């Protein structure tokens, strides 16, 4: 549960969630506009498919736009998608880095607690602690 909360904090702190939601909004609006202006696209679903393919695979070629407005919107979507993917990559890397730091801090406080009560530990606990210390090396 801590990991999910930490990801939420990171998304809020970096405002990446707003960026992604804004991108999805643009994608839906651009699909609507492309559906209106492009004669080769017959439905909103086909326009969404075109927007998806332009955004995430830089076009498959099964649907091709011919109007200037649709071409401009396609370029904008591709550039915006590049930024979204780059930002989300950074957010995920940051998330895993913070998770790792959190795990190390918990491990260190556990060891510090055991070190503070070293005389009270049993032989088995000392052997376990020694094995764990060897793992860190």
C-alpha cells in the first residue's frame, strides 16, 4: 500500500497526471476534428484509431489523412506524445528510485534497532543479522 501511495505522491508532485489527462483530452478532441475534416475517415472510432496509431506507433499506414488540418493535428499529437512518454519514463524511474530508498531506510532502521539491543539478541538472531549484512556487500 505504501508503494501505491508513493506513486500517487510522485504523480501529484510532478503534475504528470495532469499532463497525461490533458494529452488524452487533446487526443479525443483531435479525433473529433479529424473525423469532421477528413473525407477518408468515416467514423469517430476510425479517427480514434488513427490518433492512437499516430501517437504511439508514429502511423501504421492503414489510415492516411490528406487534409492540411489533419496533417497539422497529426504532427502536434506526435510531438505531444513524445513529451508524455518522456515525462512518464522519468516519473517511473523516480518512483522506483524512491521505493528503493524507502526499502534501504527501513532496512537501516531495522539494523540500527537490532544494534541498539545487541546484548539482548539470541545467537540465531545474530547469525541471521550477519547473513543479511553479507547480502548487502
